[in-house]
């Protein structure tokens, strides 16, 4: 059964570890992530971008698939199904479809409009027992066609959003979506510290977790980052393993053309990546 991300993130903040948010793209992706979470006894958040939701056939399709997998695979660890970088309309659609957590990304609006829309969604989520993530300061890189330079959020604006009754706050601290460029300056721990001083016990979300050096990840967690989003590294691992399969000519051997055989190595690549991240984030055994 799906759960809100609030309790798992409050525990993570108090325990100085982070829960991994892993984006899903299909059934294999979802199954690989939740099976790994079960094996490692770790809470987990399944992230769905609006683009991935469209690809998978819509929000209700995803809710049905995830709920079915949790039941059939007898998953007992806490699993949240979360809209990633949702629009105002997308957040409402996911709430109606049965997601247990949503993100409203109002960072591209003027702060007043971001506050207004976040406040309204916070009231709806509270009534339905869902967790809500809000964002201040656009994260760098590209996410579903939206591009922003790496930037740092205003700590005072962070407090204004945090005070609206949200469950977690995504704030720009120099992080970027996708592959990090060679000239990336690194995370701004000064900004993170200033944000923490404003928002207190509020769990902080680090987007663009793929590619950040491990020492910076660990430091960010020690400073209150409680949810870390990973997507690109799972995609790269999947692609690399499937490429090896074809380059070895395995699709031409026997029934090697079976899609289950083709995707098998890719799924193993995802599982290994998720395992590495859960160990790094400190969530193993915390379910």
C-alpha cells in the first residue's frame, strides 16, 4: 500500500540519512526499484515526471501498476508514489488519480504566485493525507524541456514556502539536472546552511542527485538533505547494459530477441545503481 513521504522524510531528517527518489519509466524500472528497496529494507520514493506519465499511459495507469506490484510482490517497506516537477494542473490530476505524494514546482512563477498555488495544494494534500513538495529557485539543467542555470534559492523565500504546510522543500543550492559539466562549481553549503536556519526541521530535497561527488552528498545529508532525486544514473546504467547485450550479439542467439531477455541486463544495471545509492544515502535497514 502506498504511503505519504512525510513520515519517512521526517525520520530521515532526524536520523541524518536520506531517502532515495528514483524516477520510473516503465514496469521493469518500477519493479527493479521496489525489489531492491525490499531486499535492503529501505524506504523509497518512486518519482514520475509529467513526460514519463504521458509515456506510460497516464496517472491512473501508473497508480494501478504500482499498487499491483506492491501487492503481488508482497512489498512491506514504505513506498511513496510521487509526482516529480509537477505543474499546478498535473499536481491536481495526480491527487485525483491516487498518488500518495506530489511535487508542485512553482519556482518559475513570481514568489507571490508560487505561494498562492502552493498554499492551495497544501490544504488539499493535508485533507487527503498526502505529502507535498514545493520548490524555490529553479534547479539547473534540463527537466522535461525546462532549462535553468544552476542557481541558489533565497533563504527568506524558502521560509515563506516552508511555512505554508508543505512536507518537504526543494531549494536550489547549485545543483543541476542531467550530467554535470566539467566546470561545475559544486554545491553551495553556505546556501544550504542559510536555508536550514530559516526552515528548521523541514526536510530538504536535493534534485539532480546523479553525478554529485559522494563527499558532497554525505555532507549535504549531514546538513539536513533528506530526499535525493536520482534519474540519469539509472538511465545510463540501463543503456550501458542493454548496449553490451546487443554488441555481444545475444539478441541473435536462440530466443535472445525476447524483450524480457533484452531488458534483463538493463534491469540488473538499475538494481545495482539503486543499491549503491541507498547505501550512500544511509537508508538501508531504515524501513
